[in-house]
């Protein structure tokens, strides 16, 4: 059995696509997934399953649409993949500290993609890489560092140019999800 983290894109953001976490948790449980728990209101669901990622992702997206009446993209990562995401952060601790000192709010984020972006998609986003807002790509993850704020960010606002849906979480959320996933493994 594998500990999965489902990251649902675009729910409970800006007063749109409002979903209660108890209802979301119930949906996952009725699908037969085990030890389901949610974390904060932004669509983070931890659970255990022996299914493979592709079929599981498709099944969750279909069930979500049937239950809630609209579609969302689901990005799945395992506990081991979250550990790699944390360990592979391409920004130095010093760069993150410097960004945090000048940023209004969080400065380090990860955009998680269901599949890697094409080189053309990455090229379209390269125009938004700057000293104030920069990204690094590691596999299916885009690490984003903001030295001002994620709000009104041209880089964050143009992630759609990758041509692949992305869901973004701040660094604290990534670390908390990993801690919860590790607790589920024991």
C-alpha cells in the first residue's frame, strides 16, 4: 500500500468552487480509499491505496465531477515523491532567506504538474524568469521563488503557458503534507 497525496487544483480559491473538506473526505472514503484525511481548505487529501497513479488520478477526477458537478485537475504524489521534492529544492537556504526578507508573505512555492511540461511550454514561461521572480524545474515540479510577493506575480499568473495544468502549494504546506504522510506510514 502506498501513501498518496492528492492535490486538487482550483478549489476554495477566491470564493470559487467551494467544497467542504468533510464532503471531500467522504467522497474519497466512498471510493474505497483508506485512512483518508484532509489538510487545510485548499484541496489536499492524504490516503492509502494500492492503485497506480494514472488510473487512480482518472478515477478521482471522474468521481469528483460526479459528486460535486464540476471538474478539477488532480495531481498525485506519493510520500516518497514529496520527500524528493523537499530534498531536491534547487534554491539555496541563503537565497530563500534573502527572498523572505524582501517578500510580503511566503516566498518559496512549488507548482506540481500531473506530467512534465514540453520544452516549448517551458520556453513560453522563460520570459517571466527574472531577478524578482524565478523558477527552477526538477521533473514534474516547478520551484518558484518570489522576492516580492506571489500576489500579482507575472510568473505565477502565466503558469498556464506551460500547456499542462499546475497546482501551486507554498513550502510550508509541502513540508506539512510530507510530515502527515510519514505519520501515516508508521
